[in-house]
């Protein structure tokens, strides 16, 4: 048996295009040459793959069985070729990283600046998205990797922890709690106006039970979609918001103070994820190394 990539590519393109004529144009072949490739493939397998009529084509049972495998084979070959070309043409690479708006605004710009000192011609694109969308764009291939919080993954992604921080609270600098001491307990937040993130990101499910006292939820004065908005409201003196410690390290403000929370100590992990079925390109691997290096100074609890 001598099945070729040209035959598989013609077969897949005919199905994607819905016919031989459209497929031939995309393959830059004549219709007869495209049809010949399909016939040769069928002869190699000893099975009909496509039912041909005057108006349309349809996959046979054998064709349906082969189609998914053929797509995977072609994708793997194209990815292997792209990776090999990347090794030779690394200076013309591109990396897309998906992360939250807060990290995109407050952390990644410095990482990118450092990265491009050593890789000036590799372009870096940031997809700044809500937490619940990060997995989707990585799994779909729209982003090479995701950087954020992923407590549960429903898809096959590789993951590595880059930051591990205790939770704390951002307080208006003029509040007595901000001036009194560095370490607070969750009970110290009783009766304080709180600023919370919308439940969709998953953070609230971690925080809300700790703000319950005697069966009642601490007063939630504002509910916002982005961490940067919550911090801005804190700076305006409108309430306090629970955040990971790295937020306190990144936010440089004279109007807000970060205080660690104890009793209990709760940790939050920031991870890098990428598709398990697809290796990172050399450009993306280089950016990952730079990101890991830049995370180390923030790794204090």
C-alpha cells in the first residue's frame, strides 16, 4: 500500500469544499487530476470513499471512518513542518498568549519588553479575556498558551504553576485596618463594604464562604467584572476587595494597601496552560522561559 499525502489532502479538501471543482481550485489542480487522486486512494484501500452524484458528493461509511484520521494526519504533518521552519526562521515567529485584563495590563508588558530584547523580531500578541474564556481560546488554537487561574479543566491541556500566592485584601489606605497592622484575619472584614468579582470567573466560589459570618454574607457594595476595576474602586475609598498577593506586589498605589489574610491561609495558583496535543513552537517555548523567569521575583507568599 502506497498512500500519499497528496491523495489524503485531495480527499480532505474535496469534503471540505463540497465538490471536486471547488477543491481543485484550492489545490491548484485540474478537476480531473483531483478526481484521479481520489480514485487512486480508493484503489489503494479497496473501498469507495465518496459517493458521487451530478449535484453533490457524500462520504461512504469507509470515507467517514478515514476522514477524521486523514485530517489529524495532515494537521500533524503541517505542524511538524511549521515547527521545523520555526527552528530555521525563528526571528520571524509569533506568539499569542491569553490572559486576564489585570495581568495583561500590569505584568505582561514588562515580560514582553524583556523578551523582545533577545527576540526583537518575534511578535507577541496578547488576548486579554475574562477568565472563563481563556481555556476556550487555547483549546481552539487561537492562542498558543494561557496564563491565569484554571482550577478545573474540561479539556486536555498541559499546565505548569508559575505563581503561588496567599490571598489577601486590598484596602483604602485611609482605613484603620490598612494602618493598624500588616496581617489581618477574614473575621476582620466583618461589616466592611466589600467589592466582589462576578461569579463567572470562579474566584467568588473560593472567597464567598470565607466571608460568611453566622450564616450571612459580608456586605457586597459593588460587583465588577475585572480585577482592575475592583482595585480602582478600592483606591477611591469605596470598599475592600480580596485579591491574590501578587496583586499587592504589582499595584503601585499610595491610595490602597495590601494586607495578607490569615485564619485560614488560602492559596491561589497562576498557571500557564497549552494544548496537550500540540507542542509549543520554538518561539512560544522561548516566551514561556522568559515568563517563568519574570514570575520568580513575584513568587513570595
